[in-house]
């Protein structure tokens, strides 16, 4: 779990507004969740479906489709997700994405679009990656993610031939990307090309082979892409604990015939999901050219949102038939900002604002009670940064806790 948090309040005319308020003020409460464009390149080549004499029917296509359904279920209102089917680029290098989703649309409908889209299999054209990358370069989102799902080598198309690209060629291409684009390459199966991860360049490689691998891999990729905060789940008791109030809890449970019923607090009060849980599940035969293939029916999950506020404490997860449970959260806390004079006394009026040195002091407060939160193991050590203006003039620098912006 990430034990270091950074908060970025933007304080317009912070010092004067603070003094005029006659009390500590709260940092800007607008939703600062970053917008994300998540562009997925989906390998729908024949090898994703082909029979394997040793391992039976290939189900890599099913794992990829399941992964995309999970990503669609995690989209926030300000997010977008495009899906580029590799076979669409066999002869059309600049083809449009097959699927375009808006996170503000109904989540069940977005997942259904992924689930129900079928196509004949083709080649693993690398032009799909190039097109998705070019589209991301033109994106204005705060965060830009390219996710590649493939089970084999990728190819260049030319004069009817499909020469394969080496891992080094792919790495060289990705090394030239824009700095603000992050890449996750999810290799699915033993034949998937393996590239080197380079976190300094925001390039990440993961390999998954079994159904168990994909359950873990999807979770980790989703956490990384959507920057979700996750609670530790006591798997034996199916409980989570938190020491700050919660604005919302999102439960993601996976397993055959899994069912999210609700959550129960320490007073035995039961909370039902805001709406019926959203289903993510294995797709049936995806390619009409491979009707003999069967899906991996273990790939099933539900997502459910619970909106609080919830008091700090322990919650029991009423979930049936779960092989894994993840709980993501949004804390219900505010940031209080005070101005202290040279003696450490809080400034509470304009008349008290005289020449001298002043210090900014930040702190978390319980949004439900306005009481200070002195310590939180969940959020860990919190650091703060603020921009400050005085008399309409921006003071240079970014100021943290106990900083003196002017004197």
C-alpha cells in the first residue's frame, strides 16, 4: 500500500482570504481527479484462438476481452477508452479505433459494447500500435495510457508479407514516444514477445499465462492505470478496516458465480450497492472464423459502488463465491489551511495581518465532523503543496507545510 500521499490545494489569494474568513479555510474542493485517455491495442489474431495440441483450446482472446471489460468498468466520468483491433490494420494503417467509450456513459452499456463486439481474426499488425500512439499524442487528457494485449509477435505489413518485429525493434519504437504517454505491455501466453520494462520511460511489461495470472494481472494493470487507492482485505474474514471516514467504497470481486450483496459496519448496519452490481465475464466465441473455441468460464467478476459517508472502522464484505476481492476507496477528508504569525498564533482577522513573518499550516480534517485528523495509518505521511498570491501577485515557489511564503 502506498504510505505517502501528496495533496495539491490551489489557494487563490490564500493569505488574505484566510484572514478574512476568521477561521481556518478549506482548500479548493473541486474534483481534482485527473482525466485519462486509455487506448487499448487488442490482439485478435488467429493465434489467440488456435488449437494447441498440448494445452487444449487457446483462451488468450477471452482473457484479453475480460481485461478490457474490467478497464471499461473502472472508467471515471472524465475518462475515455479506445480499442484498436490489430486485424483492422492489416491493410489500413490509419484505421479508426473499433470501439470508443466515454466514461460518462452508462457503465453497463460500455461493458456490453466490449463484450458483444466480434470480428474475424487476422494478423498482429504493428500499425495498430502506431495509430493508437499517434492518437494519444493528440490527446489533451491529463494522463495518457497505451495498453497492449497480445499473445505473440507483432508484424509489419508490406506487399502481402508480415515480417515479425523483434523485441528490440518494439523497444526502440516505444523509447521514442512522448514523455507524457505511459505504456503497459501485457503479454498473454508463453509465446508472447517479451520486452524490457523501463519505468524511467513509463514503459511497463507484464506477462500472464494462466487464468490465475490474468486475475492478478488485470487487477495490477487497473490499479496502475486508474491510480486507485486500495484497502487491504482480510481474505479469511472478508473484512477491511480504515481510520479515516470514507466518501465511497468500490468493491471488485472475481470468481465463478460471484455475487456482491453488500457491506456491513461494526453496528451490523447493512449497506446495499448504489445500484445492481456490474457484471464482467468471459466472452463467448469472439471470432466467427473459430467457432470451435470455448471461453474460459472462470473469468467472472462483479463491481459495485457504495457511496458513504462511512465512519472509520471495520467493514464486513458480504460477497459470495469470490476467489479474489479488491476494495478501492475515496476518503472523506478536507484540507484545512491556517496562517500563523511569528509567535505561532493563528491569524483570524484582517486587523491582525501586520508586517512580519507568517507561516502556512496545513492539516487533514474529518469532512463529516470538521475535527482534525492527527494521524492516519491508512494515508500515511501526508505532504502538502500550495500556490499563494498576495494582493493579486503570485508569490514565487510552491509552498509546503510550515512554509513562510513572505515576511
